[in-house]
C-alpha cells in the first residue's frame, strides 16, 4: 500500500531534536560531539591501511558501536547555543531565474527550474549579500514566460509587506523574512546551508513578521492563459471575487486592446483560503463583460499561502528539517582534553553518555577526555619518547598483561594517554583487555614497555594524585584526575547511543590548532 513520511514529520523531528537541547532545566537528554579514531593510518590499530586514501564508510551495528566508543579521544557537550535548524543555501545572483513559492508542487506539477516534486527542493527563497533572507512570491511567470524571468533587482528592503525589489520591472515580488546575525555566521553558516532563527515569533524582529501574517490571505494570482474575445476592451474590472473556502478575497483584472487579460493583481487578499479560483467569464459572480463567438475565458492560478500565512511559521515555510550542531575543539594549557601530536579520523555525536564508573549518572561536564592516562616517572622522563600509535604493555602479574595503544605522550608532564580497542585482546594477552595498574601483583611490574620507544622505559608514578602538576614553577593542567598515577576515561565508554558517525581523512593536531566541527543532521 503506497505510503510516505511527510516533509512536515521531518520538520517536526528537527524541532523535537533542537528543543530537547534548548528546554530550560532539561536533564533527560544530553548530546556530546566527539572526535576519535587516532592511529587511523596504523593498520595494526584498525586493520584498514588504506584510510589515508579512502576512509571506510561508517558501519552502523552493535559491534561497530562498541568499537567506535573505545576509540573516542575527547567530547564536548552540545548546548542550546550550539545548534540551529537549517535550510538549503540559495544565494541571490543577478540574471538567475528563481522559482516562486507555490503550494502545489508535486510529481504531477514539477517546479519549473529545478524540476522538483517538493516545494522544499525548489529554489523559491534567497539570501542576499547582507545576509537577509527573502521568499519569492512571484517570479514574473506569465503565459509568455511560464518558467518565470531572470531576477535583476536584488532584494534588500526590510518592509513587512511583499513588494518588488527595484524598478527594473523584472516581475519579482519578494517578502522579507529575517536577517542572519553576524554572530551566528561563524558557527552556523556553511557552503550548503544557512541557519533559521530559533524562537520564531517570540524574540526580535520575528515577532512583527509573525504578527503581520494572516492565515489564508491570498498574496499572488498568476495568469495561466490570457483568454481572448473579451469586450469591452481596454477596461479594468475591480472587485472580482476570489472563490473558494476563504472570505473577502478580491482581484482587479485588466483587459487590453486585443480583448485579452493583460494584468491581474490582488485588491484584497481576504482570509482563510486553502483553495481558491477566479471565474472571469460571463455569468460568473461579479462579471459583466462578454466574450465574442470565438472567445475563450482566461485561466488563473490562485497561490495559497502556508498555514498561518507567509512569515507565520518560518520552519514550515522554508522546510527546516535539518539541524546543524557546532563544536570547537582546541588545546591550550588550560584545556588538555583534546590531544596533540596525533590524528583524529572520525567525528560523531553521542547521546546520553554517563559518568565514568556509572551506568545511570548522566555526564554533564562541558568537555572531557575519553582517553585513559598514565603518569610516568623515571630518571630520563624529559628525553624518553613513547611513539604515538605504538603499543604499550605492563606486566600486571605472572601471566597477566595489560596492553594499549599510545594516543599521545607529553615528556614535560610525563602523561601518556592511551586507549584499548577490543582488537588488542589477542592470544598473547590471554584474550583479555586487562587494566593498567599501580598495584601490580606477584611477578608484575610498574614499568611501561613500548613497541617503539626512544630512551629507557618509564614507570607509573604511584606517588602522584591530582588534576595538575607543578614543574619549574609552572602549573600544568592534566585534564583528568589521577589516583596513584592512573586516570580513567572521564566517561563510561560503554554508555550512550551513537546517533551520528562520519569517517574522515586523518586530521593531524598541533598545539595551536582549532577545529570547528559542523555536523548537519537531516531528519
């Protein structure tokens, strides 16, 4: 049986997602963006040596979910200031023919320029050079130009009422909707999409725009066929009723010297229309002219506005069924959660992760390190190098070995960050991913060996506990809390639901580097 998921359901889902973040006092849902997959170029780490030339497509299964969580580097909490609903970016350009808003685009009535079967895929709105957004109510379409005409005058006005943008006579009627704030451009502008304001009709200029909208008010009528044989000629007829389920709609129609309809415009848009027609022929309501024996009645298209009227609900009017989630990852002396000296090759979004050691307590910290860490010490700490992407091991006790991959190494603070993907649980370590420990058992050692090391192996500093360390009168923040030289991940890496995954070409990180992560979710 034929069925579809409607566009309005998608718009509603985007709204639900955004509102789950902006609801004041909401404690039920948290979202974190993450960067992950260090060692992407190390085939030993992930079994995919071609990642540099062809990142593998993300896989969406329970097996992959666990693997992804194990390789997360750091995470940032998404706040209400980090998400906006989005629509496609259509930039105004002189000489381009834009499509006009119509309520009846479908597979049986494709849009004239993009051949879209959905309004939301048509180019019926634009953003100008001043970041103002306008909807095209009329593109100059007529029987001689059924596809519309090129736009010559760039809209720039901020009036509430629809009108032409200039004096060229290109036939366009625009309605101003909103201006993107400069403060939102850095976060939410992208190559393909533009943000839509939140709290439409509640704050700012959107209050006036929404209040000015009239439900079911007709703004545009187009001429589909000019007809012929009208008499008397060269006459204007006023108060021609717009028939349908609304009230009060009236049009003014002009007959040219050839007995054809030359112009039609709205004299009163009325209210409450969800369908409408004009009957401009003898015997129709309000019509007094005649047609000669060979004459034919003109045909018109009455364009029905969206529910509430133009400008009432910007999300429905423009099709805001996408949301952009923004995060900035950087590293400095006060923020060591995102490692340097290694790559990341995956970004994503995790819903409702929990605190380390808990399956129920929601994580609420704004930024965290998802890696585990060791505080090492030895006589040559400053000259020893544990190579990133190499394997480290510790003899925990006789026959028991802990194993992990080096994510980063800081020979100033002596902090080694690592992770333990399940693929390391081979026969050589008893098929078990044992934890590194500051209390090794019989036959064990505090020494951390490495498959690629410069200098002598160092040992876990069991005397160190805390969040920072002081070296030569300089305080270094470590990003996580150490107890006896060991720090666990700041979140429970078996918790949360992955709702977005994107494998990328590896991105190397340096200390001065910042990454602006923009994730567009389409519902």
